[in-house]
């Protein structure tokens, strides 16, 4: 039987804009209460929370926190549980990179590499560890869903450290799914190039080249990726899976 989303409590990191914001809207439309984590754009997070609370008659909470900091990860989980009365689903969507020449080994310094590891990999571990006791205590368990990237499968993307850390994220997902018991479903969504506020920073010629390299000759829709989080949250029989949404770009 599908896992109902009505009345569930959902935490979305990087939830104030782009894919995270649309995913928050989708869960609220299903009747879920939503905690929206943001790093710096409080205005966007507050507006989103007010909009979806009013439109869908659900509870919302806005939480500032840096996904690259362990204590912040634990705190947003703790505060979500306190404010919403529980936690059933995490969408680990926060990520970090810089727009670089992909093959330039000097484009990202040591601090940039460390930040990629902290935000793109370690945040998933910290969020999961913080939520695990609650997930295990829930009668129907919980779901931990990660935004990865096709950069974790192919040598492409905004930066080399981003691609490397997204690959590490996928293996972390599989390791957690294999080892952390029967009550938590852990899966990942791997978008291709999304024309969010961030994706539109790519030079137009790169966007056109990427589009022409896809089977469908189009960039994937942000909404299709958000819908996949809903599908994965509802599906009670999937874990350890990486779902690619890239219009046929990757092999």
C-alpha cells in the first residue's frame, strides 16, 4: 500500500528556491506539513512558507541553517521535530559548487573542495544520523531522499569537486540503505541541467550544447524532479535507488 503523505512532517534543506521550493509546494499539496530550511534568503523562505500554509492549510516552519555545518544539520532536525510535532521525511536538497571550467584543476582551492564535501556529502550523513531515532520510532518509519546529480555519474557539471562529491553522495546513499534497517527508505534523484536560478548561470552556448546532447533535445523540467520526490516518498517498496531525470543525457 502506498505511503500516504497527508499529515506527514517533511524537512526540506535548501528549500527556499528552485527545486527545493517547488518540492515544498508539492508536499504541501499532498497535505504534508513542511519545514523549509534556508541558508541566506530568509525573505524567500518566509514568503514560500506563508504561501503554501495559506493555500494548502498545512503547518510550515522556516529554519535557517548551513548544511555544511554539523551542528546546524542536527539543529534543523531537532527544531523540525519540536515545531511540527515529529518528522517523517527529509529531502536533503542543499548543495554547493562554483561555476568553473570543469577540467581546470586550479579552479577550486582547498577550501572549496572542503566545502563541497561538507555540503554535498557530509550533510546527508549528519541529517540522516540526527533523524534516524525518530524515523525508527515512527510506526511507519521514514524516508530520506537526496538531491544528487548526473554529475555523480558522468564527468560533467559546474565543477570537478561537485561531480566527485555527487558521486560520493550516491555511494553514501547506497551504504545507508543497505545498513540502516527496514524502517527507513533511502533514495536519490539525479537531475540533469535544470534551468533554475542557478542553472541559468551557465553560458548560453553550454546550455545549448547540453540540450543537443540529450536524447529528448530538451532540458529536464524542474517540476518532473519535484514530482519524483513525491513518487519516492509514497513508494513503500523502493530503497537504495538512484533515479535519473536528464532527458537522456547520461549513458
